[in-house]
C-alpha cells in the first residue's frame, strides 16, 4: 500500500489500522468523533480505497483462510502461528477470516484437519507439511478445487501448491556447518540431531551441513545423524545414548525445535563447554544455555516472520491481485550471545530481567 493509504491515516489519526477500516466503512465500534476525524484525514490526503478491498470489507465477499499448524513443538510452531494470526488480524477489516484447526503434534493428523478445512469451504490454506508422501495428495486436491495452498516452514516440491514460505534450509545447514567448524577447528567429531528425516526442510539442512563441514574442518567427521521425531522425550534419550557412544564428540548441530533436552543432557553429564551446540531456533527458554556456553549460536529459522509473510502474500494476492511467487526463501539469522537481546523471540524475557534488576 502506498504512503497515502490506510497506515498513513492511522498514523495521522492516532488510531489502529482496524479502526481506520471500520471508520471508513461506517461500522460499529468507532465513535462519531473518531470516524469524522478519519474521514477528514482521508479526504485531506486524497485517499481512494481499493475497490476490491472495499468489496471484501463490506461483507459482499468474505475470504476464509484455513490454517493448520501443530501445537507441538510449541516453542517453534507457536511463533509461526502467532505470525499468521497477527497479520490476519491486521487485515480483518478487508474481510479476511481465519479458520484455525491445529493438530496436536507435528506430522500427526494434518491430513484429517486439512480435509476438514477443504470441506468447510475455505478459499486458501496455510499449513506446515510434514511427510511429503502423506500430504501431497491433499495439497493437490485443494489446488484442484481452486484453493490456494501456501506451505510454511517446509515444502512439498512435487505438489501443485501455490507457494512456500520458509527459511532457506540448505543455506541454514551450510551456515551451521561454518559456525561449528570455526568454533571447533580441524579434526572435530560432530553429530546432527534432527526431527522427522523425511521432512524436506530437515533433509536440505542436513545436506547443506554435510557438504560444508568437511571442507572447513580438515579431518573433521560427522559421526552420526540422530532422528528424534520431534519428541522431547526421544531427544533426551537419544542424546544420552549419543554421548555414551561418542566420548570424543565436540559439537552438535540441532536442526529441530527440540534443542532444550539436548542442552539438558549435556549439562547433566557435566559436558558444558566441552560440547558446543549450534541450534536452529530461538525462544526464551534457550537464554540460560546461551549464557552458560552450551549453545554457541543459533541459525534462526524466523518462524514468526514466515507466518507474517505467508498471510501478507495471500492478502496481496486476493485484494491487490498480485501473483504468488513460486517460493519465498528467508535468509536465516545468526544469533550469538552478544546479539541475543535484540531478537523479539527473547526480548520479553530480557526486558523482565532488566526490570527486576
């Protein structure tokens, strides 16, 4: 939207974007004085509403978006969900409605939930695919019915999905490999702890890591790739077994959202500082492990931004008739102890600590 659009009116009127939308359309919930101020500012700056958006907002056409994301692992998918829903809220005055039907666990029940959304008549779908073979038919079914499918976090390239929004997984793996190689030096033995191996995102991260690490750590070795199926209990158990098998292990790349049990296992065994971890997520509970040196860095997949962008692309497509790109890859963020406090995922915790101090 150009500078003289609804955001500019909201700024000048000192109200929210949603209030501007309701005021322009004469909806309830806006006082007479506020509505008159909004209309006056709109006239003064020469604002002309988008007719397609007006048609949606006045209720002649509603656009229902189905959203299917797992509740667990919460630390990762909770951020992805918040990004989708926060952006949807910004556009609710355009008639965007969300039908949110989560699954309990990643990779479990998503076909059933997506089928329900298709039957409910949604016109677009945002969801995080797990096993490509399992979800490919349902994606193709949705697209065949004119339902635009936007994959987030991971992809199913063989499907007919409209677009995917995700971090560049191969680059993420390469960045993690470069970081660990520089932290550890030549000849280091490292392992990869992953979630569901058949998820395309995980496969590409592993491929990128395995390509770069031997190049940058001469004599270095990736001794094992451990599958935890995105379960914290499995991750803890598998990590204890891994550390028992490989006494000379010096580094772990955790490319799944369950890094906390890995960190706990390292701490319980007294290996803090001896085994260095590069993670692939960022959330409040990770802060102590950055501070005590268990986590050296995280190659953050930016789930909140993924959710925001997925919804924004959809709204631009529906309202402004913009074409959906075949893919939208985000540059991963490198998080270190020195810049940890700058990230929104942990800022709340840091601000609370500062207030207490």
